[in-house]
C-alpha cells in the first residue's frame, strides 16, 4: 500500500470567512452542538463547539441570537435549520492539542453571520428604486 506524504494545511491566526457545512450533535464527553465550518479558499473543515444547553444567555443561545433566532423558554429549536449553509466570520488561534501538535481552533464566541457567497465574495445586493 502506498500513502502519499503531504504538507499540512495551516490556517493563520486571525479573522477568516467560511461556510457552515454541517451542524452536528455529540454527547461524549458532554452534550455539545458543533458547527462544522469550511474556511474560504481551503480544503479544511473545522469545528466550533457549544454546550447543548439552550437559553437566551447560554453560549448556544447567544450564537443563535446572532443568527436572528427568536428563543422562547419551553420551546424546541433546530440550530441546523437556521445555520447550515450560512456564511460566517470567525477568529482562529493556533493551540497545542493533547499530543503537543498545534491545531487551528475557532474561538466559538467570534462566530457570526455575514452576507456573502461561498467563495468569500460579497453577496450581490438587490437595489430597488423608489419613485
């Protein structure tokens, strides 16, 4: 079997744009909602995790409010319906993992929606004239 040795793809620290390509739920070691984000111009996919506790002041609640959600106590909410496919802006920082290898990490509180296309170009705006 032959396996090609390839260079690591790096993401510089700082501000980036990307698209949410999936919203996943995990339960180990705790219940979390993960946004899977593909940074513009890369083949990477990165995750930003939020504890799966939802109220208007929780980390997940604040994220959903940034995306325009209306949260009502006692009601269920599907984050995937609101966020999948959306363009976002986020900050990343390199941090060492458990093995000592350095990974780019998304700062969860920095994720916010932006108007744009998947290639990172601004989304065309419709201009209407009033007469």
